[in-house]
């Protein structure tokens, strides 16, 4: 995975970072934990401008979240709930889950967006309920930008500081990434199995 990310960056530069972070926030095939540290490492070696790397990573992440937020805002809560009740069995959700997520967003507001942007997993998902409850755009984008800058800055700095240990890190990050993906797949399968009971009673 790390080699793939490094090759994309070598071929396309900071534009590749933008595209990778955009893809990670729309449909996460590659986690940002594998993108920004590699970018930070490249910047530390003088292969990329650090400010351009930081800007490209943040721009891609913010745009990805904007797509989810604006899409959810346009579709609306009621329609999403109906879609969840009709087709949610394929992803393990129902309308009640949508309402619960929206209620959580209403309760915690801007703090939910800000904190979730710094957490693996919820970083992108939080944009959907934010759009459904029609959170103020200025508030959403400000919180998203702040949280995104903190997260990408942290990952980029880690790659920069750990450049001397990169070869050693690479040996265990690849199997760790596979283990994380495997665990996520098992958790998702368990979630689908657990929610079958709710669907059988509908």
C-alpha cells in the first residue's frame, strides 16, 4: 500500500496527494494514515514543497467531505430514512440509525464535526448527518477545515519526523494495514448479521 501511494505521488506530485485524499474521503480505498505520512516523508527529503503538500491534502479531504455534506443536505432527512428502510439491509442500517445519527449531531453540534474529523472512521461519516440536519454551512466548513488541518498536519509531521525510521516502519505498516482492513471487514460482517434481527421484525 505504501509503495502504491509513493508511486502515485512520484508520478503526479501534489495533485496526486489531492486525488488520494479526495478518494479517501469519498470512498476510502486507502486511509489517510497511509497517505499523509508518505507525503510528509517526501517533503522531508526535499521532493515536495511542505506547504503545497499540506494544502493539497487538506483540499482533497475537505472537498470529499463537502460532497457528502451537500449530497445529504440536498436529499434530505426524510428521503434518506425511506431509502435506509428500503435498501439499508445491504449496508446494515435502517431509518432509526439515520435518526440516531442526526440526533447525535444536533446534540453535540460543531463539536461533533470538529472531533470526528480527527478520528479514523467517523471523519467522513460525520458529514452525512451534518447535511441531513442542515447544519449551517459556515459552521460546518469551518469545523471541517480546522479538524482536517489538525489531522493531516499530525500525519504529515509524523512522516517528516520518522523519516530516519521509514524502512523499519514500512516492514510492519503493510501487515498492520491488512490487519486493520480485515478487522474492519469482520466488524462490518458482524454488524450486518446483528441487524438481521431488526429487519426480520419489520
